[in-house]
């Protein structure tokens, strides 16, 4: 997979204790990488990171601490960095705007500043979000050339992160031997092991566990839903191109689902009832915070130039997500590695590029 480029490589994952970061660390370990993580401690109990029990170099550091972060990166000497550490929640950004801005923007500045003074770093993939675009509530997908923006502090801070990366690329990483930097914007990721607050699937799991009715804020909001492994395959494929020194990939990339993955919250809940009959929900009234109603990603660029493609459609993603939580709740078993293996097998059957290359 990925040209076997990660085997034996020193790979740094920031935010490795989070939902997406923990799945990425698992996959990198399976690829034979020497994985180091920098992150805060997990915020939920249970959490996917601790359940996995991966043997990686694990540092608990706030990326806003420039001195400690710089010292660690110089000690670790990573060859590639996947930067996922962030304050990732829209609603929480209204309650903690300063923390959101300082973590997402200045945390990224600190990482890039440390990296440009560490000559081992050949590639950096900075993970932002599909919400980094100026949302006009239109019905077609946003492309990488569309204007950046953001209403809430989280979205705006991630748009600013994109500008930070572009500035560093032009100002400091523009020589022939410089580190190559790209940004990745994915859709709403789902999958087992997420217990974050104010996310649909984790909220559903908590409601089902307690025998409660799930309160849904915006059932008609439309989002690009995809399994977490879909976005990670894009990140890893992008990292592969940067590591081999292909400069044309050092820019922004969307990794969103096929058209059938663009569904409303209500449609997702309806599909979930096929795999989770205990689900029961109602609309929450008095929504006070702004949330976009329509959001699509146009991933034509990744499909054309990276030959990236989806492996699991939304129905399969929901089925695998429901299966993960059911197995954990009923038997306390962690099937993340099993599902990763299933995903790779299905990718092989579809002859996707990152399996062949």
C-alpha cells in the first residue's frame, strides 16, 4: 500500500489521541511506520486511543507551547508530519473562542515554525475541514479554488489555518529542497470509537446506551458523510506524493464522498435504524447558534490527479459504524483492526490506486 513508503519512516501524528488521529496511528503502525504522537490527553472515557493500546512514542503536549513543541520535534526528527491536533468542535468554539483560535491557528504556526528548523522533515499534511469554505448555502460542491471563510470561530480558524499554511509555503518552504506542505479538507467523518460531544453518532451512542431519545438540532442540514478510513486513505496517499518529492501535490485537497454520501441528518438517522433498531430521536427546539444548512465537497481534483476514490459508500459506512459500537457495547471487543483489514480488502477488490501503487 502507498508504495510501501511508510515502512521504517519516522512519522509524527499530532492529535493522535483523538478519533481520527487514533485511526491514523493504527493504520500507520500496520504500514510499518515508526509512529510518534503529540497530543493532549483524551477528553472522553472511554476513548478509542486507549482502547487500541498501540505501542507508539506518546507525548502529551499542548501545541500552543512553542518551546516544548519545538524541542520535541527536533528530538523526534520526523520525516513526515500529519497535523491533526485541533479544537475540532463547532459548538465548543462558541464557548471557547480564544482556545479555538489559539490552538488551531497559533498551534499550527508553532508546528510549521519548528518544522522549518528541523531538516529531517520532508513532508507535512495539515488537516483542516470542509467547513473552511465561505459557505453560501449553495447546492453544488466547493472546490479548492473557492473562497475561504467561516461564520463560527471553529470554521473561521480553520480557514485561517489554510492561509497560514499557504503563507509558510510561499515564504519559507519555496526552495528546491524545501519541505513540501499540503492541506486536506474532508467531510463529516463517522466510524467506531468516537465519543466526542456534539457529534451525531457519538450523541446517538450515548442516547442508546442510556435508553434516551436523541435530540437532533438540524435534521434537514445536509452534509458530506464518509467513513473515517476514507479520509485517512486520502491523507496517506497525499503524504506518499509529498515524500517522493512531487511538488505539484503541495497545495489544498478535498476528500469528500461520492454524491450518495451527501445526505441530511434525518436521512442518515433513517438509514441507521436499519442497523440500530433501538434508535429514537426528536427535533431539539430553540437552536440559537448558527449552523450551515448545506455543505458539499467537490473532490474531482483528488479523484483526477491522485486517483483517489471512495471504497465504502454511505450505507456500508453506517453499517460498519453501527457494528463497531454494537460489538463494543455487547462484548467490550475492539474491532478497529478487523474493520481496517476489511476496508483494505474491499479497496483491493475495487483496484483503487493506493493499493496498487
